[in-house]
C-alpha cells in the first residue's frame, strides 16, 4: 500500500501469478497423496505434552488404516502427526506457511509444499481430506474447526467427519456453544451440534472415518435437498451453489454447466 492508502495496481495484477503458482503446484503434488486425513493442532505443543504423543499415535493409526496424513507442516501437534505417519512408512504431507515468526517446517514430511497465502493453503486442507482430526490448539486451530463447521452447515461442501480429540480441552467450548450460541441466542440449530464428534479414543476416530469413507455412513443431521446445479463440485473441492446473479442464458440454471 502507498502512503495515500492506494495499492500499486501494476504490482497487484502481477501478484495473481504468484497465487496461481501456489494453486498449480499444490494441485500437482496433492494429487499424488491418495486418501488423506488432515490433522490440526497447536504449533506450541512440546514433545513432553501427552497430546503430542497422542498425535504421533494418531498419525500411525491413520497410516495403518490406509490414509495419508496432511498437516500444516510446522512444529507441535503438526510435527507429531507427521512423525507418526512418517515412522509408519506412510505418506506424510506438510503444507507449510511463511510467517514472520513461529512456523518452521518439521523434518517428518514425504511431501512438502510452501505457501505465502493462507487461502491457497486452506483450499488444499479441504480439497484433499476425507476427514479433519483436530487436537487442542489456539486461534488457528479454532479457525479450522469453525471454518469446517461453516462449510458443512451451509452445504458448501459434502459433510465429512470432523473429530475433536481431547474431551477435557474441548468440553468447555462445546458447552458454551450449546448453552449460549444454541439455547440462549439461537444462532445455530440443534442439528449443528451433531456435525462433529468428540473423543479421546483413536480407535473410535479411525472407525468413524472408515465408516464414512468405506461404507458411506452418513454423519450428523439429515441432509436437506440440494438442487442438482448447486451440488456440482468445483475445482477447489466445494459445491458450486446457486448463481442467482447469472441469467439462464449464461448457464445460471443449466445443470450441465461446468464449474472450473
């Protein structure tokens, strides 16, 4: 931004090519990982924390069940999950982000991507995951949890397992969500409390993911009917939605129109 608050337009237009390159490289590398589960959690969790070892075991459990493991590529819980997958001879993906501080890539990655832009990285987390497993963490972890709830609640993506690990950590937030957001303020529906699973049991975690992935077992509340056009998948792993602004002459109500 310049001193007058306006951006340098020529630089901004060229920036789109850097953004495009992150998507192109991401799509190319992530297409190789196969069935995968994304694991989130704090970058600040030390190796002597019980959640760190549980995340190592989580990575091993997922590989043993036939899944690749995707993390944010940093230290803490991310390192632990990558380590478990790596030591189990599985595919261990790190989606690293350039930050002013804190984030350094861990050494337990078979596939590594580096991003400048959070939004490009977020697409990879969602597009290539069959499930989210979320360990205790800070603001970033909360962001991933509530973003997944938003995408599922709004039907922007097909519902998939979102599993919170750590009852003692998550219970307070879940109680507040139920008592304040739901019962007091009516900001969400009762069904929304069924869109995630809370457990301390990694075997239960694997069972839930496999039931959904292998058997198509439905999770959460019954789905509302989605118009055929609105349900079409897009290139970034979401649903197209309804293009109310697009006239029929431009494919606004054409179920055969293609979304890139």
